């Protein structure tokens, strides 16, 4: 009798343990926060690749920001527009634009993003959503309701180091970045989808700066673009974000001269490339 009772009591437990080996592991998530976002829209039949790049300021359930419309085959590509919206109790962020201005008058955008964002190994935090642009009286920017993937680009703030080369010469780049994260409605919308950045750059080995050069620029989508503050013509730096390792390229044009010689602080003119990572 006791043995039979033991079997009856243990059978449900065994069943539960057997099921647990096939349990679905939830995807790690993170809350949506203020910063840089890229929305890649899935092309509709016969459509072309479309994306929106910009910044959002998120405070509780209230959201504001601005986006740039990117579509190489559209006359509306490069049009910026502010958005405002809310996050509801189910985590759905809904953003609406005011009417586009100028020759794009009357077009209005509606964007949704599901929060929280998924955090998968080797990927930037991302989620799904939708985008639609209703045509106005001016240039037609219409976009049929389409699904999208929203990617959050982590701030560049901090020190980045890596190896760069110019021809046969190889050296080390140290880039210190100060990104202005949108922290008010005004900073989120005033730059029309671009996040302002300041930085300093030092190179050693391939050439040597006696002092770091000062840079200023902006984040647009996946790219951080920087220009030397004082030199004319300017030295330009482009950093493309790919998770945590980023492509680095710098151009010192001929004519960028100072007292130290050719190029800023004595570095040869030409192209420099490599990669940098958080230090």
C-alpha cells in the first residue's frame, strides 16, 4: 500500500520534471531609453529599402524626438520631422509626427515600437514595430503600412582605442567621445534626428600628435561623423557602429597645414583606417 501511494505521489512530480527540460527560455530584454535609434523598414512588394534614423527622449510613458527619412528613390529622403507619443500599459510605443513642412507639406508619419527591447548576444537591442506615412498636399512621401525592426544604438560616450594604419605605417588611435544624450524635449527635437557629439583624438605610432586634436560632429543612424574644430580644410573622422567593435576611418586632406608641418600637428596627409573598441 505504501509503495503504491509513493508511486501515485511521485508520478505528477516526474511529469513536471520531464516537462521542465523542454521549457522555453525567455529572451532577455531591456527597457527603451533615451538615445539614438535606427528603424529599418521591411520593403513592401515593389518597394525600396527605407529607414528612419534619429533620437528619442523617453521619460516614463512620454516620448518625443525627431527622425530623418532615408529612401534613396524618394524625393522625400533627408526630410526630418519631429515626433511625440506615449508608451501604453502593454509596452507599445506609438509616435506621431506633425505635418511635414515646405514642399513636403501635409505628409504625416505614424510609428510604433514594441517595448521592452530584446537583447540577444552579438546584436544591438532591438524590437519590432510598424511605420506609415500618409501623403499630403505637397510632394508625395507616402509609405504603406510596413513592419520594421527598431535598433537602439548604445552611446559612444567614453574612451575608444584601436589599431589604425596609413599605407605601411601602423599605430594606435585613442578617441574620447562626449555624446549629448537627449535629456529634454528640446534637445530631442532641436537637432532634427541628429545627436551632437564632441571628441578628442590622438594617434601614436603611425604619426604622433603633440596634443590631441579636438573634434565636433553628430551621430546619424549607425555612424558617428566628426570634423576637426580648427583646421581648414577640415580633418574628418567616420566611425561606423557594429555592436561594440567599430570601423574607423580618417582623412587628412592636402592643405590641412599648421606650424608642425603637413597635416594636423605633423601627421602626413592621406587616409587612415582601422577599428576601435571601448577601452
